[in-house]
């Protein structure tokens, strides 16, 4: 159990960031991350989890596949909470779906950096550590991603 605990400590945050970015729902993202680690743990006898780079890559593949499966399922809409203005919630939800929909078409490197930076308020050095990139590479991906997102949202509105 020790190796899976170490993997969880080291990679759960990055897995959660990817899942939340793909799903746009923090609760669903938590479920996906838990399921991913459970699946890896169940297959631990057949997998080499001692190589940190390969283990992280495996976890990311499992998380992304689980997210894709979740996105294919029919969505259940929740009733709005009574103390919120339903119109504002709908507008914010629609805007978030637009942004997340546009982000789906981005290269994974740009999408991951944007999600971690804007949705999780992580600093560029922290993102660099999580994704094992240099800080200049993270800044470059943020810059490219911002430009691409701005252009894509303009096109989407027209």
C-alpha cells in the first residue's frame, strides 16, 4: 500500500487538476481521481509503479479516460440552490461550459496549464513542478493559451 500512498501524495493534485479541467465539476473530478487510483491499485501486481515518470503517465491516462467516459454519459442537471439567482447561475454555468468546451480542443499542454492557473489559482512555479516543466515553458503555454482562448471565444460568440 505504501507505493500507492506515495503516488497519491505526489500526483493526486495534478490528476485532480486535469479531471476538473476536463469535467468542469470539482465533485466529479474528485470521484474520477479516486476511481483512477483505485483502478491502478487493483492492477498493482501487473504494473511497474516504481518508475515515477511512468506511474504518473499511467495515472494521467487513466484519469483522462475516466473523464472521457464520464463526459459521454447523459448529464443530470441539478436543481439550483434557492439562495442563488437562477438566471445568474445559468449564465455562469453556460459561460463555464463554453470555456471548457473551447478548452477541450486545445493541445493538452496548453489546456492543463490554463486550467491549473485559472481554475486552481496555482502559481507558475507550482505548475512547473506539477507538470515537470520549466517556469518559462509554463509562461509560454499560458501566453499561447490566453491568445488561443480569446480568439476561440470571440469566434464562438459570432
